């Protein structure tokens, strides 16, 4: 996809992220400039989780999703007590824990999910950048309470 089209699609998705949603969810937006959407999920008692979505070629490709500490260091293991969307094993491409969920590049490129092509999900409800971010937050929130 041409970078200009990818950028326009990214900016259109990110523009819908409201200050009210950010405050209500206890999120901190670290960056929302193409091609990076970088958000910290805050919590009163659990360790925060930082999600960096690398959205080059959005939405021809799903975002690559990195799991980070609040300081921006890649996690060496999946966040504790989280559900099945956070896979603690090393992804073949990155060698790091990864998000194993429809809508993440790591999911769609993993050998166990090659039959679940991004084309089958792209453009569907909940598969825009904010929908994917919301799914990640809900999965993490369920696990940490």
C-alpha cells in the first residue's frame, strides 16, 4: 500500500481516540503519530502494560504489536496472569513474547495461524486500530482485575 494511503487510514482511525476514552480507561498515549500507536494501560493495583502498535502498511497488513514495560523495554515474558491472547513463547520472527490474536501481525504470520489471513478480517467491525487496541485492553483487564 502506498505510504500516503496507509498514513491517511492510520490518522483516520487514531483521530477517533477521544480524551474521554483515554481517561476512562486509564490509558496514557505515548505516541499516536504514523506509523506508531503507543499506549500504556494503567491500573490501580496491577503493573501497567505498554502496547506499541507498529502500523506501517496499515491496513494492507495488520499492526505488529510489541509488549513493553512502561519505560519502553521489550518484555521478556508475557504479562503475569493474562489470558491466552498474550503468548509467552518466542515468536519465530521477533524472538519475543507476542500477541496471539486476530488483528496482530504476529498472529497472522505465525505458522499455526497461516490459514487465518488478515484479508478475512480487515475492514470488519472491531478490526480497526482502536478496535484492536480495545480488544487488547479488555483481555489484559480481565486478567488483572
